C-alpha cells in the first residue's frame, strides 16, 4: 500500500491509499480520484515530505486537523444539551420510572433528564411515552 496526500483544483487536501503507484496512475487517468470536499475530479498529488529513517528513533504523535464543521456541530450539540437540561431535574437512573409517572399524571409535570437502559427506552417508546436521547459529548467520555 502507498499513501498519497492529494490536492484538488480548489486547494482541498486529503489523504488516499493505493495498492501501488501504478494503481494511483490508473485511477488518475480514469478520473477516479475525486475530491471528497467539493467533488472536483481535477486532483493531483500534493507535495509530501519523504519518510527518511535515521539512526535515532524520534517520538511521534498521530495528529489530524479538526474539520470546522465538526467543531460547529459539537458546539450545537453542547448548546442543545444545555437548553434541555437547564431548569430540568436530573433523575439519574430513575428516568424511565419518572417519565412514566409524569405521563400517567401520577406526579407534577416537569422537565427531567437522566439515564435509561436500552430495554427501558424500548418500553417507553412502545407505551408511546415521549422522550429524546441527549447527545453525548466528547468530554463526557474522558
């Protein structure tokens, strides 16, 4: 396998893997290399630094540039979650139980959030009790 950094006519750079340099050439000739950002078929190899091995092994870190659209989506999810939880009660793992009580008017209606098992969520949906899953945020998994 060979790795190339490719660049389209609009300067979008992206990585691609090919079985060989000949496989890249065949794909390029057939118009098979297409920019994933804008769809342009005018794609060429970008300038890449060669991998040179030396006598000393340097410590490396794998990095990737963050797509600004991904940052915006994460911020929108964070804002949505804030609006839902603001002024609502966190009932923890009693979510299904409390949602039922509210639905069947056994307790005062109020905004709640918490956790439920997949089975509890299925039963709520079967009983037509309305709820929405809250998006999980990256910082919650650390």
